[in-house]
């Protein structure tokens, strides 16, 4: 992927084809169980699922990952039972000491 890529939830077309084949197999098998059970139709659905799994292997479905922009996790401050702030911080005494949480600008992320 390029350095400027901010990620996507869309997926590649080949991945969508593989998932669609698997989904069709599940629908065929499910319908077969509901109308009978019609075992021949059920096993046809299983065969379609196997074809979809082979297609997902061929298009490297599991390498089609979602890459999000880096996120800044806000500081976690410990508050007492009555709402006053204590000196405990995430990471102990050497941990974070920011006065306020930091976050990314939602307009700069791909999902803003």
C-alpha cells in the first residue's frame, strides 16, 4: 500500500465476489433445510460454500485488512468515589501527565 493510504472498509472486488459466493451457498443450504429438508439441495449449498472458500483462498481474502489512521488514546485519569481527581495515572508515576486528553481531528480521519 502507498504511504499516503488512510485505509478503507470497502474491500477489494475479488474479496466481495468470494464472500458473495459463500453467502449464496449458505442461502441455498438454508432454503434446502427449510423446504424439506432437501438433502441434495443442501449438499449443493455446501459445495457452493466450498467453491467460495477456494475463491477466498485464491484472492487472499484474509489479507484484505482494514487499515485505519493511527489513533491517539486519551489519558486515563483515576477519579475518586466523590469525583475529585487523584494523582494516579495510567503507567504509574512515570506515566502520562497531560492535563487534558488528546485526540485526533475527526475531519482528518477517513471516517470523520
